[in-house]
C-alpha cells in the first residue's frame, strides 16, 4: 500500500469534490449525525469536530439560501471531504485499526487548509447572524 501523504490527501479531496453536485448536499446534511458520531469515536478525527460542525453549518446555510457568499469550489471541497469521511471503504478502510481513519483525517486537514479563509468569513458572518438584533 502506498503511504498516505498530503499530496495523496489533496488528490482524494479533489476527486471527491469533482463528483459533488448541489443535489448531493441534502443527502449529506441528512447524514450529519452519522458523521459526527464517527468523529467522536475516532481520536484521529475528534480534533476536527468543531471545524466539521462549522463545515456542516456552512453547507446547511448555503443549501437553504441564507449564505451564498462562498464559491462553489469551497462548497464542493467541504462536501467532498465530508463524503470521504462518511465512506467506510475509502482508500484506507476504516476497519483497519490504527490506520483506517488516518486518511479521513488527512483529507479533512487538506480541506481545511484549502477553504480556511472562506470558513473564517462564514464564521464571522454566522456570528453576526447569531447576535440579537436591537
């Protein structure tokens, strides 16, 4: 098996992102609890739990039309990373103890590096939305 490195994670992320269509977002959003449960059980993914929750929030606000100030490339990358995490039979199957979630964590990390500025802008927008209106 080839080593899973940053370049490979970026390639896997790009492959998943290229397959994402806007219609896929609804199905992905319905699986949020399943992905969050997987993350909580995994030491390798658990450190990304806050970021992944924010990614889901951004996808939900995009899907519902509340937040459109994000390029499709970012939406597709986030959705692709989350779909990759959801797939138990990805490049390194999740059943392989100690290594099975390493690729998932690497893909999420690659996604976060790629969409960091868009995610920060969304978080700032979300914070303004959550503030009580005078």
